[in-house]
C-alpha cells in the first residue's frame, strides 16, 4: 500500500515511516523542515533510536521511502495518511492542537483534488473527541467531501517507548494494535496494513481509541507513583521496598513486568503531559480526577526524596560537592523532557550544594537546561572525582558497576534507582537508597 506519514520527521512519525517501509509499503515521509527532509533522504536519522539508521538506509536503498515537504503530492500518491504531529502541553494542561489543525487543513485541500478513496488516520495523542469534533469537520470543510462516504477516518494510537520504539512498532505483541474507526470500511482498510504484524488488533470507536492511549499512560504513571509512595512508607517502617515489590508481583492479580520500580519519579514526553491533559479534560467534563491529580502530586515530590536522603547525611548541603549520575528521563535515550534529574539538580542547588552532572547520552541536553549552574563530567569518573556524595538518578547500566565509585572523593551514595548492590561496594562507603530503610556502611 502507498502510505503518507505527516509529521514524518518527528520521533513517532519517522519511526512509523521507516517501519512501514521496512514492511514493504511505499512511504512518503512528510515534514516541514527542508533540512531534516534532505537529511532523511540521505539516510541520516535525525533522532537517536536503536536500529533506526539501518532500517532507514534499507528503505531508501529499496526505494520504499521518500522524504518530502510536499504534503499535497504525498497524500494524492498514497491510500492512507498517518497524522503523527506533536500535541504539546499548554500552560493550563490542555493539549496544543495547532499542528493537528494545520495538517488537517492541508489534508482536506489535498483530498479535494483526489479521486480515489483515502483513509486519514490520526496517530497523534489527542484527547477523546478530537478526531470526530475537531479533525473531521476541518477535513470536510477543506475537501468539500463527506467523511465516511468519500474518505475514511481512523484513530490509531501509538504505544512506542523511547529507546525501544522500532521494536515496539514492529513487534506489537505486548501492546496490541488499537484501531478506532469512523465506519467499518475505514477500519477494514487500515487493518490491511496491520494484519501482517504479530499483535492483537482491537477495532473500536474513534473516541474509545483516543481514550485508550490516555488510560494506558495514566494507569502506568499511577503504578509508578503508587510504587514510590509505598517505597517511601517502607523507608520509614524498616522495610526494603524491593522485597515488597517481589511479594506483590507473586500475586497473579498484580503480576510481573508492571511499572512498580520505585525511584525518583517518572518523566519524559508522554506520562506527565498525558496525565495532565486527562486531568484538564476530566475537570472540563465535570469529573474530579482525584487519582490522576495525586499521581502527578506524588511524582512532583518524589525527586526531592533523594535530595532529602543525601541532606540527612550532613544536615546541610551548603558548599557540599554532589554528583548527579544520569540526567536522561530514562536509560536508552538522550531525552530530558520533564526528567526527574531536573528537580534533583535544582533541589541540590537550592540547598547550596555544588553540583556535578554526568550522563552517557544526554549531556548536551543537560548543558541546554542547566547552563553554567552546574559542572559537567565527560565521564562518570570525572563527575565523581570531586564529589563528597552522589545521587544515582537514571539507571544506566554503567552506574551498577560498584568499582566506579572508587573514583569518588567522598563516600556517600544515594541510589535513586536501586541499581547498586551495596554489598559489592568497596569498604568505607555509606549507601542510602529510595525505599531502603537503613544505611549500609561498607
Ligand atoms: C511511555 C509508554 O511506555 C509508551 O507506551 C507510550 O507510547 C509513551 O510513554 P516512555 O515515555 O518512552 O513510554 O517511557 P517509559 O519507559 O514508559 O517510562 C516512563 C517513565 O516512568 C520513565 O521516567 C521511567 O523512568 C519511569 N518508570 C517506569 C519508573 O519510574 N518505574 C517503572 O517501574 C517504570
């Protein structure tokens, strides 16, 4: 099938475009930025994701992917379009629909000049009702055509995780494939693309598909905040949270692989934004989103649990040299959007500490955010060399290596992600951790 991906130079768009081309479809990857488009056509991936570069080069070699700024041409030459533009958070928590709006206008204008049937598929994360009440009216106005008659409409939420996006898209066994459809014909048309994938297809209404995305992310975010709250209680009650987590997971009603790793909180471009958007939407429809609000409140405060733990050692952090290991919101990415490290670093600075930061991938983004308020280590050892204490904030594998901490000047470690086994530490260290009730003196 010929497919156009609008917002194809973005994180989700490029992943979708390259994967569908890899499946043998002819994909038009549409972007507004000339430079990004030409980079993609030269096989230069503009985001970092495992396997993306190889799959992009394959698709270009097989002439299965073309990046372009000409959306109208791409829509006219394709049967299905995926709208993958960003829907950022606005001050009041609502999502910003301006990109969705301008793309829908352009899509409508293209459909006006197109004879054959076409399915417009919203893949951007949009609150329930957006596709029906916002996108379809624009498409009909600018195409002069009727949705469900002249063209089809679907909503197909993505569940990609940063750092694993290619695998998540190509092998959707764990998440399944959700297709919201305006009508049976639209849904069947889109299912043709996904029937080759090893994942259950759930066809439902447009609104239900939109809500599934928010409910899933809010559910997972709620799990993380629940885990952090239980870990904080464990800390005060002489219980190791890791034992509690193991005991919980034994119960099949809870099960393994849940988002129950306690630490310094969740971040990234999705969880915080999506929970906030659902809070705002719920209030608009007259439902008091208590659990969602508490999920955000617990997450707001969790990074400071690690700051408090290290402050307890000296009672005061004025002039103390503290290293923060990991600034990316999670391992496997350079992304620092709403990263807990931002609060940890600012919390330490507010306490008067001198802060050193290190991250294997996100240091450039850290420089953007922290500027000259902190010092930067090009290697973990460098960030640790001056440090009297350190806080592990992102669970990069290298931070689980106990010998790394021999590079420290001081001996105080706060493990904000439970990556370290204190028994492996060299003698003379003080090990503290989130959800861990005691101090281990090695
Ligand atoms: C998430 C969803 O997983 C994905 O399906 C959706 O499409 C986009 O949002 P992502 O933002 O890449 O993906 O990150 P994810 O791996 O889900 O982690 C989210 C945050 O939760 C990270 O900050 C992570 O550190 C934190 N987390 C996750 C925990 O603190 N504990 C856990 O047990 C799991």
